[in-house]
C-alpha cells in the first residue's frame, strides 16, 4: 500500500469537513475592549430581540417593538450596555419589558424580563 502524500491528506480532510455557517447574529461578535458606538449596540440588541421572536422564545409581536432606552450600567464583570424595550400590549403583564445586555464592545451577553 502506498502512503498518501501530505497534500492529498489535507485535501481529503478539508473536503470531508462539515462547513460552519454563522447565524444572523454572527455580525455582532467583537474583540477588544473598545466601547461600541450606540448605533452598533442598538443594531445588535435588535438582532437578538428579533432572533428570540423568530425562535418562539418571546412573542412574535416583539419584532415590531423599538428600543425605549439604551444605557451603560455596572454589570458583574464591569461596564455593560443595557437596551430596554417596552411592549405594553404583550400578553403576559410581567413580560412587557425586555432587557438586552451587551458587553462594552457590543457582544450580546443576555436577554431577560428581569433587568438583572
């Protein structure tokens, strides 16, 4: 049996590899510690909100809701962005305010109805 050349082995390995496809939120991944512009934060928070609605984790009607407030707050690991959305006609009264938290550079950290 003849040994396979290194180039042939690499080619075969790459051709059999499963491709990785980023989801719609893939554009909101940042490195470093530079604070994101407010417009970037709003875009990324809105993408997360819409993604949650598309996945059925929150009511689909949240897609039409625009942000109420964007601010920097002190989080567990330092400064974070907090984007607040208010949906007064949401079915559940305790789920009428959605908070999306992002790192200072703009990476989504969490989304919840508690604000913590």
